[in-house]
C-alpha cells in the first residue's frame, strides 16, 4: 500500500496493489477491493475480473503542434476502441524506452455508444535533442499477446 497523496482540493488518494496469480485471473475469478476513511462512515467497494469480451486498441501517433514554427513539437498517441480499460502506454525513441516522466497519459474514458475506451498520451520533444529520431508509442493491453506500436519519424522535417 502506498502512502496517501494530498490534492489541492482537500482530498487524498491512497493506492493499494494486489498480485493475482495468472491461474486465478485466467479462471475469471473476481477480485474485490474495499476502502474506508477513518473520518467517514461510508466506504467504497469495487470489484474486477478478467473480461471475456476483449477489444484490441487502435494506436495512432499524431503531431499536434507545428514543428516548423517552434523548437518543440508535441506528439500525441491516440489509443481507442479497447476493452477492458486497463492499459499501459509508453514511448520509445530510436527503439529505446523513454522514462515515464517524459510523457503524460490521460485516464481512459468510455464511449457510451460502443462501450469501449479511449485515452491519449502526450510528449513534447525538442528540435535540438531530436536529431531526426524515430518515436514510437507502445501500448500493452490484454487483448493482444504482444505490444502494439505506432511510429513517427523526422518530426521536424530535416530529411
């Protein structure tokens, strides 16, 4: 269990992690979590289990700022159409994984019509550090045996 994290609005977040065996997860066993603050009579309960209905995400990298007008560019990885919502998104530069501090991932949001989820990951890159690099958004999701990637290169158009 992690220490509580205080937020500007007066709330706190505390996270707890449970390792579930692959055998139990693959058997679709339900895992439950219950939380309650000492100052409250009301608690929070939730549960999850491996989904029987999987949707593979679509992954696309786009540049959202005009690189020719600035020394920096923002790359956005759009991840859509996946279910369940648990997903891991990382970035690579020239095939090497970048630290998670280099990007910001949004939480997944649910499309009411399809019931699937989408999310985005943003990363700013500098032209002085770019050196005609290749950037890849790498997505791991239980619907796919191997990570999915979308790649862009020569963001600043030097070639």
